[in-house]
């Protein structure tokens, strides 16, 4: 499947909310719930406006993952830019019907290839011990495990998990 990533904009609000609602139960199997209020249009639009402001200020980059017909498949983000340390943090989520198709790996590869004109040299990421698919996506794209797993254990969907931390360094790509 051919995919592309496009910068998030205000015109994406309705489609993005629909994507999040459609995949809410699936996402909450792997990450904590954002709560019911997040999904109300007014709150969602305010959150989107704040994200777009953050993006405008150069503190983060938010992208939608789409197929060639512009159908939304997921999201991928670089957040918490630290220009002094030249580091930021990665996040992504793929809609349930699009999992196990290599979309997250392809989107991450596209994102990493786009970093040639940026000062970012290190990208940090984390996933949970039960999210094997996400671990594979990161490792396939040259992320290395750092520090192992967190000591802090927490519960998602009645399952005890820990975080696993990863780091990608510019120039060390596969």
C-alpha cells in the first residue's frame, strides 16, 4: 500500500475526530483513555487548536498518515522539541483496520527521511511491554532500546505492563 504523511491542519478536525472515535476502544487497549470529554467536538477542537499553535511555534510536528486516495490511516507526531539538546519525542497510532499492514513502519520511515533539514539529532520513543507490534516498528526503523524497561508497573485493560524506552540517532539509520 502506498502511503504518505501530511501535516495536520485545522481542516482535518472533523476527519480526525471521526478517526479517533472509530478507533477509541482499540486504542484504549494499549494506552490510557483520553476520557469522554476529549471526544466532544468543542473540547476536541480546542485541543486541536492548541496542537496547531504548538506546531506553528515549532515545538512539535503533527502528521496524518493517509493512503493515496487521502483516506486517513493513522497519526504520527514529533513532540516536545528541545532545540538545545536537539531531541524530540515520537508518537503514532494506526487505525485498527489498518494494523499489520506495515503502515506504521512505512510512515515512520517517511518521517525519518524528512528530517534532513532539521536540527533534531535524537528521537526518543516509548511503548509498553505488551505492544510487540510497536516494538517491531521502532526497531525496524533503527531505534535502539535504552535503559531497558521502566521499574514502574501500571495496568491497562487488566494487564500489568511497563514502558520500554527507545532512541533513534540521526546518522545511525538502518
